């Protein structure tokens, strides 16, 4: 597929002070989709509240700092990067803080909450679809979008198999989408077709983002992530991820690679901290391959897991670690880096969700998956206003979110 590159290098407009192991030549992580549906108007793989630079191989990744300064004015808003800068220049601290939050959908108060906290998007779960018809969901999302100052991301986990938020209910699809491995067993064309069908269903309802595909590489059938993965084979998984990402791109739906840098044989972070003891050489040679394939295919989002990966940072969950985000950028990714759900127990054991939101943004996250979005928005706003979160960091994150929305036709 001919890659249609969103000009993210230009999207960050004027780049200054970019340092560390990341190249100053930015590789786009946000391709312009071939199709944008008119209806485009976490991993949160368990329901909310459920318990459900370089170093020597095997050494620790050293921390790097990087800053990107975005100019606050743009006379001509004819290009996405200029338009993003124009929007950014008129935003308050509270609006910037809200724009980087992908909030747990609150139901009937969704419109007022989105306006109150200036939310960048919502992630919806099965309970949000269960008692509604497709027509009701479509109207509900359309009402929120039409009243939003900046139209929002509407996301769900529609991976297939054990994690389906929409197709599990017959009013949306006769049968749930099958697991990724089952689809891959029918060939790469089947992977592309399923991504296209998922895109069609989600877009028809007004959603514009799927928190998929799963890029993790389990080692055996007993591993936590096995039922959600494509395969235990890195080459087959990489091919499948590439095919899925390209299909989502053609369909005009945002997709998210997860869970960087790969679960492997590690434990479920919905229920507590998972310590990853694998050597860096193993992660680099095996687990990163599917993510690299997805990045090369143009994935606009990468979700970072909560695992504590000792060879990268033995003191923090990946989603809160500056070293982990630097490691992600070393893979050539310049799109939006998002956290897994900050309400998950793995983070809760380490810090409160509100503190985690500030820590994650400071570390390098651009999009924060939050169940307690109100407290997170307030904490982020205070941190921006006090200077705890540097202006260039919040502007960089907001710019990446705005550019993604512009690229996928969510905002103009």
C-alpha cells in the first residue's frame, strides 16, 4: 500500500531542543487515511473497576529528555500542522488538559461532562451498548459531537474473540467478531477483511477509534495474553498486524497498537503489578517486531502497557516511565502515545490515578485513558498552570491529538 504520510514533522511545526536517542528526522506515525466516513462525525480490556540511549543488550535503557516547541500562531491554516497550531494558540490550560484525556464514557451525562472538562474523547464499554439499538447509539454520539467545540474521539476495544464491546450484542452483529488468531488462520486477506468490517460497524455508529490490534507475542497457550493475540510466531504476527493497520487506514478508522513493548509471558496488569524480567535482547528481537510492522504500516497510536520492564526501567510501570516513551520513539514512532487505563490495579498499587495522569504526561504520553477523568483533568490543569508540566510538553501532546483528529476528518 502506498503510504500516505501525515506531515507530523510539520505537525510539530517548529522543532527545537529535540535531543536524546530519537532522530531529529521525524518519521510520521499518522498516515492520512484513504477513506474518511461521513459518520465520523482502554485498553481498557476489562470493564471499568474490574480486577479483570541504547544500551548493551540486557542492560537498562537510559532516560532521555526531549522537547518539542510548537509555535502558537499560524497565519495560514491551510495545512494540518498550521490548523493544529491555530487551534492550540486559542486553548486555555484546562482545554489543553482535557484534550489529552480519553475518558470512560459516563452515560447520560456524557455531553455535559465533555463540555465541563473539555474532554478529547470517550472510550465506551459493553455496558454502553448493551441496552441500546444501533440507531440510539448513533444519535447519542452525534448529539455529543454536534455540541462539542472540538469534535471528540469515540473509542472502544473491538479486538475480536474475548474482547468485543459492540459485536457481543446481536443488535449490532449476528455473531461477535472472532479472535485474532482464528482470523489469521484463514490468511492475511481475512485479517484485512475483518479490520474493514470492524471499521464499517464502528464508523456506522459514530465511533472513530478502535483500541486494536493486539500486537503482543505470547510464548505459550498458558500466557495471559494468548487468547487475544494473533500468534506466538513473530513473523506471522507482524504480517497480520501490518495487514490490519493498513486496512484500518484505508477505512478511515484510527487504530491503536497494544500493549507496547509486548506482554510476552507476563501477568495481567488489570489485577496488579507485573514485573517483566525478560532481557532487552529478547524484547528487541521478538516482541518489538509486530510493533515495528504496525508503525511501518502507519499506525497513528501506540498504547503503552503498565508492565514494569526491568531492562528498560525497573522503577516505574511502562505507562509512567520516561525511559519507556523514549524507547518507543526509538522505534521511529511519532504518532500519539497513549496509556493503558490508568485506573487499572497495576497503576493503583504504584500511585493514585490523578498523580498517574500527571506523571504519565510528563513522561511522554500524549493520550491518557482515564476512568476518573474529572480528577485527572483537574490535576492536569493545575500541573499545567503551575508549570509542573512544561508548556512545551502539554503543547506537544495536544498537537499530536489535534493532528490525528485533523488527519482522520474528525475536526476541520
